[in-house]
């Protein structure tokens, strides 16, 4: 099968969608399918056409360079010039998605959409989302299948876009990490790892603001902010203002260095994601796959994970004192994380392949 996956971003960008593309795409390619990823390169820094782990990766320019709008007209032209059995639009929130859907419609290629929804640090972008959803609805309605990564996301977009819930398939992100390469050090149990791209909505600042209070309860606690992104200067300034330089490290790990990520998460006494909005965060599932205690905000798809008993949640509006108390409880009384039946990437890729086959058979039908 000739599969085209279209996304605004792919490696070496970091994030959940990028990881999803790589994990699913490589598995489909290894099973004999022709997989192409059509993505963007806002700065023209990376190869325009290359093979990555059995997949062809095509990158086109996007504008503006420093905003996440990703206006990339060549997405339309590259999709239109190719021959595809199925087009999978991965993510809906930039100009890449409507370009790809319009090209697929006009060239009579069946397409499916996975929303991969997330929050945003911009007040303006958050407040125009409703209008954006309504404007996308005519294109979304032409998709052969709508895919959500959680039940929360399926129900949210069913209501918001006024699309019947039975048009959605729920295919959760996977959770598979390399085997840990070394035994965590004895002091590892006092390490808190805050995961996610460095954007304000991801909530890293909440962890930093709570840390002085946490240190009063757990004097040897340390905080590692694991991620990269535009909010880094503000986070570093907050660390300096609170005199936490000796206790907080802000540093990302390149996305291909999965072993380093696994070793870091395995050494954490607590992994946290205090985000305003997540549909089904890959990073949380990865931490759970390593049997790490996880603390999340009680909101959106994070609540769904907590309601299943997989992690603990804290109110989104929790003040630093409350948050520090919950973090201290988790560090001082480590929970034994049971072996859990988590979604994995093999199952995710298999579910998507069945959807693709159903769409192709229906068109041939």
C-alpha cells in the first residue's frame, strides 16, 4: 500500500506527533508498505528528500519561520503530484492540514484525519479555536475516517465539529521504551522530571513555582525540565528569580536518543505533566511503561488517564503549596506501579493499517 502521512512537523522536531509518526511509520514500512512522510522545514535546514528508517521523508518550506502557522503551499502540490492509496493527515491545527485535505479531495484520494489535539500558549490562538473548528468542518466531513487518540478527544471533536461520534475511531498512542541500560542511582528517588515541550501551557512554570515549598519538605529534591521550546528563557528567568539554580536543570534530549530518555525517566521518583490540555500524551505513556509514578493536571485527556487509575491528578488551579504537598507525598511514599496493559506502537500501527485497508476497499468497492 502507498501511504502518505502529512504533518506540519517531524524529526528532528520534538513532540508527541513526531514520535507517533516515527513509531507508526517505521512499523508500516517494515511490514512491506511504501510510507512517505510529507512535512515542513521552516528554515530550510534539513534534507528536502531523504530515507529515514525505511520511510521517504519529503520536507517543503513553510512560513513564517518563527511562528507555528506552517503555511506551506508545496504540501498541496507534492500531494497532488504523487500516487497514493491513502493519505493520513496527522494533526489539524496548522495550515498544513487544510492544504492536504483540499489536495486529497480535488485529486480524489481517500484520506483520514487524526486530530492529535493539544493546548497553545497564545491567548489569541486558544480563543479562535472554535472558529477554526467550524471552518475546518466541511473538509473534516469529507474524511473517510476520523481518528482520535482518546475517548475524550473523540467526544470533544464530535461535539465541537458537530460530527456523529460513530464517525470516530479511537486509536491511542503507544508506549514502548528501550530497556533501561543501568540501575538508577540511590538518590534517584528524589528526582522530579517535568516533561513536555517548553511552552507555557505545558505547565513547567507551575513545577518551578512549587519547588521552593517542596524543598522545605524534601530538601534533597531535584527538578529536571525535559524539553525544548520557545518558553525556555522565561523558565530560566523564573529559576533565577526563585534562587533554584542548584536544584533545577532545564535541558532537552534529542528525539532519536531514546535510550537516554528511557534512562532519565527510569531514574525519576516522580514524572509530572501539569499541562492545560492534552489529548493522550505520548510522554506520559512512556513514563508509565517504565512503571514510574506520574502526576498530571486534572483536565482534558489527562483526567481520562487518571480516572483509569494509571496516575494521580491535581487540580489545574492548585497553588504552589498544594502542588508541593502532593509532590512530596509522592516522593516520600513511592507507589508500587503494577504491570499495566498499556497501548503499544505495534497495536497502534496495526489499528491504523486496518483503517487504511477498510478505506481502500471501500473505494475499490
